[in-house]
C-alpha cells in the first residue's frame, strides 16, 4: 500500500471504484482506494442493477446518461463484461397527476435529446406481453434503458482503474482521518496514507467515516427487498428481453433476470437497519426477510403480472441500502472542509456510479463540476438535517420514493425545524408553509380552511387565487415578507474590500450605506452565487446570499479566505432576522414606524441605513426582490416580535398584510430577477443575462480570465423572458423551447405573473432568437404552447415604482 | 395418512455467525428452514397429495422459529406444532423427546420425515433418537422414497457413491438427504394461505420431559479462524502453475 497519494477514496462499492477508475483514466494515477472487506460488499452486491435515464432532476438525468454510456463500453476497454442488457424501460401512470408528471419527464428528457416515447396501455401490453395493463392511462418508454450486473460492472471498473495505475487495497479499514498542514492523513489498520484529497464513498459506513472529520452525514440504511421468481417458460422462450417496468402508483419495479423476473418494491414501512451505525464487520450478508411487511407490494406485483401468482419465490434478497432525507445522494465538497468530497447516501448507486465517478473526478481535478450537481450536493442540507431528522424524514420518504414528483409539494414529515420568531403570528394569519433549508416560511396566506394545504399539482393549484390577491395587495398597498432565513455573512477586516472585489465580478461599494448586486463567479466565469453586498462601515460589509445556498456559498468564501487574518468572516444568519416591506405604502409604513427621515431624498433607492424601527435598531436596505417601492429590514432575531408588533401597529391603517414565497416568486419573474440555481448556475455566465452590467472589466476577479474568453468568442446564449400561452399549467423550468421542430433553448424557471396577468418563462436561447417579438414555442408537460419573447422586465420596465 | 415432518429454524449457511458469550451466538442473522428439512417437507407433501391425509410440521425452537414453521406451511404443510424452548442449540436428546411427545400427543403417525442433519449443530442424531423414542424403525440419508405393499421402499446413500435399497415397514422415521426430490418454491397464494393455517404453540415444560441422565451439553462455541486473504498469482500460465506447485509443496506442504 502506498504511503502517499493524491487522492484517497474510502469505500470499494460501485461508486468509490468508479471514482478511482475515472481519476486514473484522466491521468491522476496516484489515487488509492481503501476497502475494509472486498469490493461490492456493502450495498453493491444486492443492487438490482437497473439502469435507466429516469431521474426527476435534469442534471441528475445526465449522470444516469453518462453511466449508461460507460457501461456499454467498459467491456471493450477492460475485457470484463458488465452484464449489460439493453431492454428498454416503461414507467406507467394510472391517474391524471401521474400523467402530468410523466409529461414533465417527457419534456425535460427532450431537452437532453433522449429517446423517450409516450406509450398507450395497448402499446405497453405489446412491449410487455406478461403485463396486465388494466387501469393504466399510459406510460413513458425509454428504448435505450437496460441493466447491468452490479458486481461485474464494479470489477470491470476496478480492472480499468488498475490498468491506468489506480491502487485498490481490500481488507484495509480506515480507523481515523486527520488534517496535517495542507494534507490529510488517513489512518488504516495497515498503516497511514498522506494525501491531498479524501473522498468518502463509504456507503453504509459513510456517517462513521464522516464523523472522523466532524461531519454529520444524514444517511441511514433501510432493508430493501427484491424477489427473484422461479424460471418461467414464457420468459425463457422469448427472443427479446422484456423491458424494465416501473409501476410507481403501485410502488413496484419488475425486470427480467435470466429466465425469470425480479420484483422490487418500496413498501409502506421501510425498516431501518442499524440506524445508529452499521457494524464495521458487516459484509455482503443477506438480511432476514419479512414477507408480511412487503405483502401489499407483492400483491401489486401479482396484479400487474398475473403469472407471478403461479410462480414460486426462488430467492428473496434483503440487503441494506442507504437513504438520505429526500432519497437523493450526498455528493461534492463537504462543508466546511477543504479537499474532502462526499459520494455517499446512494439508493440508486448502480444507476449513477459510472456517471458520478466521471463528474466527481472532473470536479476534483478541475475545481468545478462539469454539470450543475446542486440537486445531489450534500451542502443542500444544513445542520438541521441531522441523524434524528433523517430517521424521522426517511420514514416518510422511503415509501414515497415512487410517489409523484410535484413542483409545489412540501411534505409535512419531520417539520418544523427552523422557525422565525413570528412563526405563531404567521400561523395565526393563515400561513401555509414551505420548508426552505429547514426554515418554515409561508408560501401564501389563506383564511379558507380548505386551502390550508396546498394541493400538489403540475397545474395551477388551490394556492393560485390567494397568491393573486397577495400580489395585487403588494402592488396597491403594502405587504410584509419574512426572509429571516436569508444567509447573512459579515465580512470585515483591513483586507475586506480588496478580497470581496476579487470574489465578485462587481465593484464592491466604496461608500458607506451603498448596496451593490455582487454575483460571485467560479473559475470558469459562470455563476457561483447570488450575493448582495452592503457597505455598513469602514472595512465592514454585510453579504446576503440565498438561504438554501448557505453552506455552498459560505464554503466558497471560507476556502478563499486569505491565511493572513486580514479578512474575517462571521455568520449572522442565526442572529439576524429580515422582513421585507414592499408596496407603494411601504415608505409611509416605515415613516410611521421608524425614527428619522425616510423620504426619497433622505433614503434613496439602492442605499442602506441604520434606523430605529420602534425600539429596535435595524439595518434597512432600500432594495427588494419584488419590484415595488420597498425595504429589507435586518434586525436582531431576538427582537423580531417587538419589531413585528411595531410594524403591524403602524401598518394597520395602511392595510399591511403578510405575503409569501409564491407571490415573491411570481413578482420576481415579472421583474426578470435571477434566481440562484435556476438562471444562475454553472452553465451560465452573467454575460448571457440582464445583469451583464455587474461585470466590471477594469478590475481582477475570480473567473475573469475565463469570462474574457467567453466575451471574445461571442456569448453563445441570452436570457430571455417569454410570455407563454399556457392553459392551466405554467412553465416551471427544464421546458424545451422550440422554433418549429428545432429545439433552440430551455427554460430556467417559470410561473404566472399576477400583476401582468401572463404566464412567464425565463430561459436561455441563442442570441438571434432573443429579440422581443420572436415567436417560439415552449413545451409544457409534453404539450407545445405558443410563446413570444418579451422585453424584460415585464413589470414596470423603467423601475419607476422601486425608485419612486 | 397422518404424516409428520420435523423442521428446524437455523441460520442461513451464508450468515456470518458472531459468537456471544461462551456458547451462544448473535441471532440478528438471516434464518431459513433447515435445507435438509426442505426435502423432508417436500416428500411429506407429495406422499399426502398422493395418498390423502394430512401433513403436520413439528418444530422445537425459540418463538422466532414461527417464521420457519410458516415457510413450511407455505409449501404444502397443513398445520404445525411449535414446541417452544428457550435454548439456542438444545441437545438432540431433548429435541428428540420433545418431538416424540408432541407427535404422540397430537395423533397417530403413519410416517415421520426429518432432515438427515441440521446445518447449525450438525449432530445428525435427532431422527435416530426420535425413532427410538417412538419405537419406530429409522432409515437415514434417503434419496428415493416410495410406498409399496403397505410399507415403504427407500434408497439410501451409504458413502462412496454406493446406494442400498431397503424395505421398511410403516410407520417409520425417514432421514431425508439432498437428491430425494426437488423442493418447490413458495408461491404468493400459498404464502397468504400459510398465514391462516393453524399453528399450535406449546411450551416444552408442558410436555413433562425428564432431563436425560446422559447427554451432551454445549460448553464452548468458537468461530472458525479466518483463512486469510487469497494470494493472487500473476504472470503467464506456466509461471502461475509453477508458483502454485511451489506453494503447495513448500509453503503449505500439502503435496
């Protein structure tokens, strides 16, 4: 075993082996994999091996695509078969909401150029003659899906990894990990390895490995069952392999295995296995079966595939698979560490192993991911997503792994976690909450009991009419939005200004009391983060970033802090609350509640002041995300209720009412304000957007060199707003944009603009199609809708209201 | 015919057994119906299917053995008796007596099937002791069974590939061996039916078994030592074979 390596990968399952293979293949041949037992002995051995393109996320789908591409060519590269079969796969629907969901996948997959087809129940029966299609409305068919043998594919990647110089040490257990200067020291029972990067691909044991470096990784094993039936002549006698079938409404999957079928399921009660930590000596052992617990799903299987009733259970396989709060894995840089990556929490590891190995290897080597992997990034969870949270959350998530994916669903389990001090007041005002980075935040308010729960739907929901009322109220009177969850970072010290100027492409405000939109870019010149910087004092800046990106953004800042102590970073997220008051009466409200002159002359748009609002000393920024006259009021979190009472009292004659996230989202679309990880992600630079003006070429900043190249080569795309002739379903994002038969772009987000009364999409198209008036089409849930490029912003194009 | 079949709840042979205390092991592993008992169950079910009557499974084990009893019920057994004992690896004398009492209490056996051995304790005594307790003839290692002229004709393996054919009178005890038949797999309707089939659960104390004067007592259980890691040979075929021969001769001294 090497004593020095560039990268140490902990865990020899499909994921870890793939990362080693890709690092070695791309030239980092001094990478070492440590496996405490044999390769595949954690969860890989029991995986069903299904490989399909299906994933709700546009980006995660690309990981699946990369896996399938790799699995089909590994044999020629390594001489080891992967057991790949192209079988195709079908995903069925037996209700209208499910059909809508499939419509989303259909359209999203078309953005990726995938071969995906609608199939009728009759066509499904033709593709899978053993299937009873009773009750089905239809389905989607992916002809290029298939399956692999999980052990063989892992062995093939191991052979490849060794061929390119990677080292695999089995029967070598990691006992500790320590930081030594700029390096990591990985202790094992066979000696130490000093390395620059560590990758935690330890699967079942990832939480224990994470704990060695102080991480709490929300991943717990659940006993997953699949049943192999005895050989069936009808299967044996077929010439073509049967497609994989997922009947998500019955929470089952079925695929051909040799001369028979395998039935897998996500049962109602997922049995957690050693939730406190899987014993180190567990290896490749089947767990006791509990047929009673899965009986309902077996019956579902028999309903769809009647011949299963007369086929014996040849083997019932039960093995542990890891689950995270939402069932998606935890990958990427581990906050707040340097050079420590996660690649764990996988419950569909075979589907993604090949692809994620490629992307993680690239991410480590290049510093940035090739595609935006935020949906899978471990930093989407903060400290609230601890072990106990996960234990409670996955009890709800596991049985719903096949439930319908909706854009507006906020599941109740394991909530609330983080609440604003005015949570009870919000509830009393009829708030219907969503959870954002663990925070309870009102989506909308209602006094109608039937609407206290937003019905998940791809169509306009029961929230629609309430959101309309809120938007109108904000545009006519004044509304209060609680954005306490904003990530707030104080940057100060003698080097603060110079450092911030390097971190953002924008010029950081030089005058106290000035605010600037300061996006941070990555080394490719693409968006890293959405940030607003206020100069609050000499060498003292308040940086506001998206709440959900808190760990992501602060990680980036921490890793870039200078070593000399000239810049210090303080997290104010949990000590400062934020209220937004917005609407034409907001100045009147502020004047009534605050001490001092808040006239337009004394307190201009884009400036910041310290104000006493009632007895509470606040930092007030005249800026907002909804495009009305408005203010962001930052305040000590412990005085929030006092502040709220002051505003509520002063606001009563002005008809002050609270509004929620849905109204904010609607209004920001009308204003063409960008949203992090929708318009702003690793695929887009500011030059493509309406905030290209934030790029200041007269200074240096991270990403500048790459951005110059983009500028000189010609900016390939442009962000546009489209008014869409939608019916009852608005664009949401990942909708393909067509000109005739040609796909010319994709939406980044969308929704209904209540103030302009239009269905709006934001999206990227090629430059020549970006002129207002250009007629295009947007595909929503599989249906083409006429659309027209419109000038941005749709609402108050001269920003007169904000600046009034 | 009233056919009894003795079944045992044992850890899967692939399970990783962790010794606990002096003579116990951790039970958090996958359990199965003792593989040799599967042949016994299948044969019992076939006989009754042909002759009519009833198959009754009898099991001596912990309460958790009910799962194994149910799996026997799912492949054709009609009802079962579970004699509960709070011991992981009870002595074959005790088990045989308990089986005998339970059978006698239940009815008149025309035939009794059992596996030739269990894969946990591998004592290979239970069915002999059971036959003795019931006063019946016993044939073990049976690979073929048929009813003939009011008795049974059986074929048994007697080592080295040799087989002997024996005629035995009924009732008798048959020790089933691999090859006797091809056990069936449980099907969903059978599994569902099995949940409703009667299982009589009785405590071993109620059978009034006297502790045998002689017998075996397990005093220590220890894991098989690790065989260590495999050595991978590399190079051409010739080099690898030469190295293998050298290892067998010099290192392992087996040639």
